[in-house]
C-alpha cells in the first residue's frame, strides 16, 4: 500500500492527555511490577503526578485496568494502521512472514508491552470488563492481519490470525521467562527461526499457481 491518508483530529484536551499519561504509566508499572504492583499510588509515582491523581481519574482498580487495556488496544490499532499505510504495493508474502521475527525481536528487546499484555490477560480471567477490552483488541488485530495477508495472496482466516497472535504471545513470554539453558535444550534460541515457525504454523501458505 502506498501513500499516507490524511487524518484530521481535534487536538487532545488536557484531561485526555492526562488520562493517556496515566494509562501509559500503568502499562510501565504492570510490566515492571506485575499485577500486584499496580496500585493508584504506584501509577501516580510513575507518572510523576500528585498523589490521588490516578484515583481521581480511575476510582477503582478495575476501572484503571480497563482503561489500560483500552489504551493498549488503541496503541495496537494505531501501529497496525501505520504498518498498512507504509506497506508498499509490491510487498511479497515472504516479506510479510519476516514481519513476525522482527516483532518478536522487538518484544525481546523492549518487553514492556508484551509483559503488560500478559498481566492484563491474567487479570481478564477474573475481570469481565478487562476481558471485553482485550477481546476487542484481539478481534481488531485478527481483522488487520487478515487484511494485510490478503494483500499478498495469503488466504489467512480470522481463526488463523487469532492463532498467530496467541502463538506470538506464548512464544514471547516463554523466551522472556525461561532460563537460557532450558531454551537451548529445547531448541528455542533463534528468534528469527521461531518467528517464521509460528507464522508457518498458524497460516495457510499461498497456492502455487503452477
């Protein structure tokens, strides 16, 4: 895809900017300290705002978690839109497949997003509103992946795209959590090979025209 569509947005309000700051700080706290470390006070400290600010915007911990999940969903949507806008018409299925090793390497280099996501998944098991927010993100991600894959002739279905997301999350967490010796023993030391393997495992290869 070529060209970048022009979007016209109203400038963010002070309140909107503050909410985004608090949610971004909550993402950092989740990744660094885990779900148990996510408190209103911890977010205040991370955002460098007066004590009580986070509680004023998000009165309960569940509302803070839900807003954080929504913020991550919005960030994913923007990232996918940018990816689509910057994808040339001449892109090939092979080039799309190499996107996943690149995403995996990025997740390992800066694991903030993937760790926060994993913590939100754990919270969603017991919190229906967080589950709904993550569900909307999963559906949007799957639809975006399907659209991207179809542009290069890959007949990927929403189910396959959902599996690809799930495989990616599980693989990234395994690489971050397991000791090097264990990863070496089970042959999980090369992010490029692993990224291509999960792509192949989840998607249907394009039909050979010959």
